[in-house]
């Protein structure tokens, strides 16, 4: 008996069907059966299904004699299902790699729940991807098995059939089936969840929900949307037959009203001539099923007042929005005039020589090089007042104690930026910030560049998509000093940003802590204790970077669960995604769930990357700039370069990291696994490669970079340039010319 019965109804999807079937049949978890239902599709779906069944005995095809619609096509597959769990997959959607394995593991972990709800991502026809906005509901309930009454927020999720798997004997015992109609998911999903004795969740994206350019069937203009009333009648009838569910009547009554008003409010759902009738039917249903003693929510009271009141409210809302837009434009214009007048007045005031403004990573907090400079300025120049710019008050709440801050765009922000002498940032300041004569802009960058930056991107149209290079250069024209940690960076920045700054050979301030910790075995203990890493474990840090040849930037080059398993006993895998991927679907493709289960440590949200680097015994990366920082610790680095040609062609690189690596290079997962298992990652050749790499790219990092910035660039004192890296040879002659 298979673990999963995947039921796939098919109708006019020949262009998407192969991708759907491949996503199921190529899963690493193979204990499945696929029941494909050809709903009398007029295109080539039937032939495609037969071809798959001929070469894979896990596929069975049902050819229906007539078209019956999505719900009844699913019903047709139900009697043939033999699996422990039912999975209803729409034939234009796809499973993500590893989805079935993750589902099977979660089912075992939660002891066979009635329903397992998992996450999904919308994938758009133009290539974009967006994770379910309510993913946090799944994460917050991941630690328990529950009922809908215990966690009613589970009913806030998209009420569809395909984001869940269902225990087959539960479905058969309760007699659940799909009705005909447009909104067939409604009378399935509510009863299934309300009656389930045990519900579990999986905080992992297991399905890509395809968003077609022409929309799905529910986005078409048709009278078929009237079907929603009949489907809610079925839900109310189900609850009425079960006294134990009576307490859900107010919730379902309100949900029905919200759902119907949402359909009515969308201009592309109902023909205009049918809207009044749809409203009347909704109001009648709302009146018929109103629970006694329950007050109608304010937003639904229009259903008690008639269609003219609804039209008036809608028109009033539109007029109100238009009026608000006009008032907003007037206020903006007036505020702009007042701001310009105020700015002109303040621009005549002298700069404050003791005021420094800091920002990092687009105003995300006290981080990176600017944070290291700020700390050192407070130590050796306490008379300097340091003010941080943050994006919003929510971020401000997480700042270290006694950190003075202003919110971007606020009146306080304008006051400090118009009077400050020093500006320290690792990205460009907003274009609205005017550089006053006498102010000093210190740009720290975000590490040593491997990939193309600045004007070098002009020859890489894919990599500069959405990036305005001329505007970037206009903002860079405000720089006075560009910090560099090596001669390579100095030459690249001067080439990539042809502006008027002077290169400052200070080293990277954020790396001071790494340089000072070299050889200190206790470094990183705080991170290890915080994440429960056993004493004596070898910590392997995997830090992949983003790809410019894939929209969204995320490419699965390594399966982290497999890597964690292959490392074996005595090892802990720590994964840190590129910051630009931290809030996207990449986290939902298993990483969060693996962290929760203790398979690995997800360090993507760690605010200070230095803490993560200090805890690692070896860094495995592809082309992340973290390798240049980590080299300061003189610990092993392995480069996983299985797509180097594609990466270099799409983004551009200043040198070939596979020819001049900081350690051994793996060009496949098999090679990587061997390097780690055999111990080759820390042999003499690895040490030699690392020494050469450090001599070139850590030349100015001596542990005093932040002090050097404060003394020489802010206080005007003399301080010698950094000495060469101890024990390493001098930079080679090739550094005298930028790479092409």
C-alpha cells in the first residue's frame, strides 16, 4: 500500500501537464501512486497521460466518458486510491523538490494526523515567485497537533483542497466528497477541517501554485460565480447535521458574507447586469443563516440594508479614495514647499563637526562595517555624537541600548542629515540627501568584490535588471573615502565607480573581530550555545550566494538535508542564505522545517554574520563574498563551483575563483561530499591555497581597521597603513591591473 495517492484531474492543460507529472514522479520519495483523471479533455492530455502510464507503473489513468468538472473528476479517482494519504494536485501546479519526503517525515513525526496543511508559493507567468503571506500561521503551529477549535487561525489560510494531504480512512469514514460546481473546494475544506480530530502543519513550500496570465477559472466573468451560494448552503447543512459543530455557525456566517462581498466587489467577476441579483441572493442567504443572538460585524451590515445601500457605499468609498488621493497630493505639495524652505534655511547653518550619521544595509540596523566604526568612535572619540538611520520604528525597537536613532524620511532625519559632518554607510544614501560642502562621506562597501559591480554591469544586462547604473554613480559622487581591505578591491572600486573619492587602505572594520580571534578556539561559543550545538562538534557553514541567471536569485545547488546526513555524527551543518533571499521563498523550501527538526541550524536571520563565521570550523560556499572575510580566521574553505561557467557568464567575475581558490574546489556534489568525508578539506594543500588567498585579499586587515577609520578619516590623526598579513607573501604583480 503506497504512502500517498496523488489524484490529478486533467482538462485542457496539455502545455503544463508534463511539468506537473515530472514534478511528482521525479521526487526522491517514491512510495506513491498517481491516479490521473482525464476529464474528457479535448486536447492532448489523454495521450500524454497514457504515455506516462506506459513507462511508469505508478501511474494509472482514468478516461472519463464525459466532462464532469474538477470536483467530480477528483471523486472519480477516490475509489481507486490505495494510499495512506490523499493528495489532490491540480494539473497545472507542480511539487517542489523534496516535497513528498518532507510530507512523509512530518506525518511520521506527528503520528498520522487526519490532515496535514503545508505551505505553497505563487509562481507567476512572468517568472516571479511569492510565498504564501500567511506562512507564519504554519510556523506558529508547527510544534503541536491540534483541532480547528484549538487553533482557529488555520481557517484563515487559503481554503483550497491542494495545500493539504488527508488520511484516506478519515475521508472514507466521514464520507467526504466533492460536489459539482465552481466553488467545489468550499464544502470540502470547511467540513474536513472542522471535523478533524488531529491537524498538523508543515512550514515548508511543497507546491508551486501557477498563476496563469489569463487567470484561473474563478477569475473569469461569468454567472457561474452564483455557485458560491449553493456551496455555502452545503456547508451550513453539514454543520446543522452535527450538533458538536454548532459553535462554528457565527464564524461560517461571517465567512460566507465576506466571501460573497469579495466576489461582488471585483469588477471582473460578475456581469454588471447580474450584480444586483447576486447581492440579493447573498443577502437572503445571510438572513436565512444568521445565528441568534450574534451581532452582525460592521463591514457586513450592508447586507441588511439592500443593494442601493451597497452601491452607495461602494461609490462613496471610491469617491473617498479619490478625495483622499487629491488631498494627499495637496498635502505632499505643501509639505514639499515647507521642506524646501526649511532645508534652505538650515543649509545656511554651519555643520556640526561632532555629528556622525550611520546606516547599514539600507537602514536595517547597527550592522556591518558602519557598526564597527561606530563602536570604535564611542571608545576613542566619545565627543562624536553618532546617530543611526533606520527604516522604521519596528527596526528601531531592536537596536542596542543607548543607540540614538532617527527614522528615514522623518523630520528628525532631515535635521541630522542637514547638519552632520560625517556620513558612514555600506550602501548609497538616498538620492534626496544633498552633500553639503565640508561634509565627509565614508563608504565601507560590503566586502571584497568577486562579481561585477557598478559600471562593469553595463555589459551584463541580465545582472543589472532593475538597476539604474547612472543614478548609482550620481549617488557615489558623494563619496569622499572608499574603504578597501586589499589592492584588488582598491583597483576594482576605482574602475567600477569612476567618481571622485580617495581609496583608504584601512582594512574592513567588521573583520577586526575575526582577525583578533584567529587561533582562538573559544571564539564562536556564544553562537554554539545559543543554537544548542554540542561541544566538540565540527561546525560546517554552508553559505550560498544568489544567482543572476534565475529570477528571484535562488537556485538549489545543494540539498541541505542530504548534506547534513552525509556529514554524519559529530558534525553540525549551519546554513546562511544570502540576505536578499532571506524573506523570499527560499526559506520555505525546507530550510525552516529542517531547522525546527534539528537537522541543521538556519542562521539566515542572525543579525551579525561575524558571530556565525566565528562559530564555523569550515566554510563551504560557492561564490559568496563571505569567503574573503572568513579567510581572516585562517580556517579551511571549500568552494562548491558546479555552475561557475553559468555564474560568471551571467553576472561577470573579476577573476576565476576556481583557478585562484582559498581551498579545494568541488565541481559536483559527489566531489564535495568526498572532500568533507575524507578530511581533504583541511590538508596541507588546503592550507597552502588559503595562505596565498589571504596574502592577496586580507592584506590590509590587521585588526585595527575601525580605529584607523576613526583616527585618520574622522579625527584627522596620523596612523600607519596596515602591515602585510603575518606569515604570508606580498600581493602579486597581477593585482596591479584589474581583471577583465
